[in-house]
């Protein structure tokens, strides 16, 4: 079930996770999201963390949720926390600073690296509907791999994960579906629009039903690494 655990030592494996409702929401309209998933799904998330070398979040998640990004619900050491934060929006009192023995790594623009705990990566040209260029997810992964972090968990949020999927930088996507319907609120994935169903991603999917009602959809994606 956990491709991070079974990865060979020199292999890059990137797992994305998203907890969502039956109608594809990750939060209420006011941002309230605790907790969409049940206890079993949280256990699963912590097991993923325990098998990862690094765990990536976008700065939006740090600002909204103030996560610690540590392993607490199972045995295992916490992965290196990595925040994609080109605009330096991480609050100085964010909990992840105190939660890890090593400082979090920050992903910045290539020309804006100021400290050893920062990695600069290439920018992409602005995509359709985007008002500013984004950092290239493939460059992010390659830069982490160059530092020895090859088993990578992309924990969110939605826009960070969507960008990784758009750029084929996810090998496995774990969608943790909670059996609830919000009917309004914040949507999960938001990928590049397609014109017909022929353009839909159709991953191989394995289903795992948890005892408390959530269902894990483990999707095998085509990444730039898996295509090698
Ligand atoms: N249900 C779940 O599994 C789950 C998991 C995690 C988070 N969440 C929820 O997701 C929400 C936050 O998600 P979000 O989509 O608003 O924010 P996010 O994905 O956490 O962070 C997005 C921000 O990170 C920076 N960023 C990320 N990737 C980038 C890239 N490739 N290039 C340049 N900048 C990049 C940008 O910062 P700048 O704007 O500063 O440029 C961007 O606006 C929260 O409500 C949180 O509760 C849900």
C-alpha cells in the first residue's frame, strides 16, 4: 500500500494526498476543515509521513492550518518539513519551526535564495488563468532529490497538489474520501481545464475501505519519473 516504504534507495517516489468529501470539497466556505476525515485516515497520513524523507506543503496550508508535519500517530521519525514559499509568507511563530530537530526547508525562486535552509528552483512561464509564474514542481523534486530526499509526500494544499499533478510530478495520489457531502465550500483538485472526457486522467485505482467509513483511493499516476 505504501510506495514510499517500498521505494528503492535511489528511486524518486512522490506521493500526493488529499482528504476530501464525496462532493470533492476539502473545507467549508469559511475554511473550516477539521476534521473531514476520520481517525483511520489520519493514521494512514501519519504512516505516509513516517516513510517519507521529506514532506511538502504550500505556504497557504501553513498559514491556514499551522501544521506541525510530524509523525505522532505511529512509530517512525518525522520527515524534513519543506514549505513552498516564494513570497516569504510563513509566519515566524509557525508551529513547524519548533516541531522538528532540523529547520524546515523553504523553496524559493532561483534568484532569491538567502540562507542554507532555502532551495532556489526554476520558474515556469505563467499558465492559463494564472496571474503569476509558478515554481516548477519537477525542479522542486529534483532539488530535494539532490539533497538526498527522494521519498517525498506532498500533503497539500489543493493548489500545490494540483500544480504537481499538472506537471506530472506525482507518482501515487492518495485520495482519502470521507462519506460526507458539504454541498458548498472549497474544492479539492483544480487542474488545467480539458475540452473532452478523452483528456481525463484515468489512473489505475486500488480501493481500501477503512473501518470507520473513509475510503482510500490509491491512484497510480504517470509521472515524469515513472515514464523514464
Ligand atoms: N484536505 C486535505 O488533505 C488538505 C491538506 C492540506 C491542506 N488543506 C487545506 O488546503 C487549504 C490551503 O490550500 P491552498 O491551495 O490555499 O494553499 P497551498 O496549496 O497550501 O499553498 C499555496 C501557496 O503556496 C505557494 N506555492 C505552492 N506551490 C507553488 C508553486 N509551484 N510555485 C509558486 N508558489 C507555490 C504559493 O504561495 P504565494 O501565494 O505566497 O505565492 C501558493 O499560493 C487550507 O484550507 C487547508 O486546510 C487540505
